[in-house]
């Protein structure tokens, strides 16, 4: 299963980040099993089915006003 994980880095919890994970399994309860290594150092906000790209999020305008765009992390899955 392919999912998009939305999270905050524990070291910089002001910037919403995202990561696409593939080949994941589902538990018997129907929840996606995220490998422990992918959880370390992250405050997970949501797990979305499929590959999703966040276009705007809370705080985007504030980051633009203070020229903080360079600190926003987006890992292009391609």
C-alpha cells in the first residue's frame, strides 16, 4: 500500500512536512503499519491513502512574510 505521511519534525515542529511511503502492510484492524524507523523523530499528524501533495497548509502565509520558504521540506517522490 502507498500512503502519504504528514508530520512535524521533532527538531523543527513549525514546518509541516510530508513523505510518501510504499509497500506498507495493513494490520488486522485495518490500520497501515508504519515502520519504526520512519516514525523516529517525527510527530505524525495524518496518514493519507495514496500519493498526496500538500499545496497549502496552516502557516504558509506567515512563512512567506518572513521569507522562510527555504526551510520548508518537500521530498519529490519522482
